[in-house]
C-alpha cells in the first residue's frame, strides 16, 4: 500500500494517530461532558464547543505563521504534541459535581483553559505536519501520487479515532457501574433539573423510574441525583486521561522518526529560488483560487462537524440506544458517544475503495479533477442530511421531550438512521478533506505552503465557529427542519464550486 510513496508517510501517519484519538475523544464526549458537568443546555454547551473547535483550526493558521517565520517545522510540531498532552491532563483532573456555586466560574474557566491549551497545541501541530507530508510529494518521483498519498495519510490517522469513543464510553460506564449504577442517557439532564428545582411533574416521575432502573433503591432523589452526576462526570474525566496515553505514544513515535522526515526548511530554501522565477500574476491567481475554495468549504464544515454537536444530541435524545449495547464484563459499551466511532471506521475502510475507484477512472483518463471531486463531495453531504430530515419527520420537538423527561425507547428512532447518515457523510468527507489538503499543497506557492495549509484549517475554523447555530435550531424548530438547514448549506457549497470549476482546474494544471 505504501510501496509507491515516501518512506516518511507511514511514520507521519502514526505520529498523527494520538492527535486523532484525542480529537475524536473530544468530539464524542465534550458537548455531553459540559452539559453533565455544569448543567449547561444545548446552546451554551454548543457555544463552548464551537469556540473550542474554532480555536483548534484558527490556531493552525497561527502555527503555520510561527513555523514559516522560525523555519523550524519539526520543532513546532514537537511543541504542539507536548502542549496537547498537557491540555488533556488539565481537563482529566476530577473535580466535584454538581459544581458548587462558589467555584462554578473558576471550574468552568479552568476547563476552558485546558481546552485552549489543547487547541493551541493542535494549532502548532496539525497544519505543519500536513505541510511536512506535502513536502514529501514535492519530489518528482512521488508527485503524481500526491492525492493518493494524502488519502492514505487521512486513512491511517483515523485508525486511532475509531477506538477513541469506545475507550471514552468504556471508561465512563466502568466507573459508573463500579459504584453500583448503570448508564442512562437521560439521567444527567434530569438530575440537574432535580437539583435545580425546575423539574416538571412528568419528568420527576420519569426520574424516579430511571433511578430504579439503573440500580437506586432509596427514596431521596436529590441525593441520588448528586451522586449519579458526580460518578458520571468523574468517568468523563478519566476518559480524557486515556487521550494522554495516546498523545504520549504519538510523541514517542514522532521523536524516534523526526530525523527521518524531510526538512521543510531546506525544501523551502530550495523552492524559494523557484518562487522568485514564478510570475507575480500566477502567484496572485493561485492565491485567489485558494481563498475562493476556502470561502466555499466554510459551509461544508459548518454542516459536517455537527457530528459532535447536534448529531450527538440527536443520538442522546432521539435514538434507541438499547439496541447498541456490548457487555465486556468489566464494562458496557453503550452510549450516544459511540456513534463518533462510525465516521473514522468508515474512513479507514472506505478509503481503499474510493482510491480504487479513482485509480480505475485515472487509468481510463476519466478521473475527475480535484476541484470537481470536492464539489461532488458537497453534494453527497447534502444527501446525508436529506436522509436525516426524512428520518426525523414526525418527531416531537426538543422542548416537548424535555417536559416529558425524555423519550421512552419505543418512541425513539433506530440507530441505523444515524449509521446510514454517517456512512454518506464519510463518503463526502473522503471527497473533500484529504483532497482539499492535497489541493492546497499543489496550488500554494512554495513560500506560502505553511500559511496556506493554515488558511485551509482557518476556513474550517470559521465553519466550526458557526456550529452553535445548529444547537439553536435543534432546540427551537422541528427536527426535520434543523437538518434541512444543513442540506441548504451543502448545496450552496456544491453549486458555488461547480460555478468555479473551469477556473480552478486551469489553476490546478
């Protein structure tokens, strides 16, 4: 598989696995952790989630500038790995739940600081490692394998992401069950309502029923609520700790292979003379093309990255989780969070299929250009949300199920609705994300490689900053209309890309 590719590709992919493990741990549990820990509603948790994911990607732009200015890509990547490890350590430290009013602001601020450290470390790491991989394909021996190489890179870094949600759920449920209780997705919200004194009569009845179902034999629902919340969120803290282990493994792999990676500083010095020969008009055209694509993909990422927010809320509130339960003896794998393993699973196993299709088309001279592939991917993403919209017709609003204390399992939808949606969205992702990175490395003028990779991630950041809008719609409009918003966003992206196809193809050639 790696035979026709640079030797450093596999090592770079393995070094990136820890970052992906942590990324998908956060994607799986961050929004639910914020709601369980601090009693935040979907909108407030969504705002913090959006800012965090905005920071991860916008700081990649800063990381690109730092690496380009200091001309020390490898050292910048190393510092990023260390900072991410420290950040996960900060949020892995257990603190009491419910959070006392006297320390609420401080505890939330410390959590947000830990998230910022992770985001800054990711910013130093992510774009610069991608630039380093791009440098490998500047060698004429490998240049025609650039798209395939980035697809392989994308596939292998997602191996770590497959296991992250399972590890997080397994650790959390183990901690809860070791203290005599079982997992239930509705209980954290009901417990906060009970403690806050704003629980409805119908929800109070459901709280008592669920408390009995998970193993509580007493009558004091206030005491149960405090105890269950503390166990539930402590389990989340320990789940974050698993990401520390993954980061340390990546750190070791990177340090061992660091000297074998290409030196972007030397490559940049060599390319700078070529950059001087490049016509100024051509440089401008390349930058215009890149920024046009950056603007378009904002709408895609706004839709696609709902997987850690509104799609996770949907898994918790509307999906029959009793159908997905695996008893391992020491723990049970069950929870809304495990749906986040589906996307990386499909990435790993569908990437060879997509590559084979593109390879077959290439051999016949019919392979779509990279810009056309990106446009097709946006259309596929729209289809994924069409499926969600149709599957959500007739479901009660979020406000209605909150007053009920949650939906009974019999009124929830099949898990296959989300599984099918993630399948479609993953195919769309494989048309866009690795090929978008490849497009940037191919089109960006040599002296702007690091900054342009950072700008690609910066466009993702802007899309991520808009994620909380999805949480607002989730709470305030019928569920099928919520998904329709993302259908429209993806279609806007697709038709805009199609309108620019000929220009972009000319620039790419």
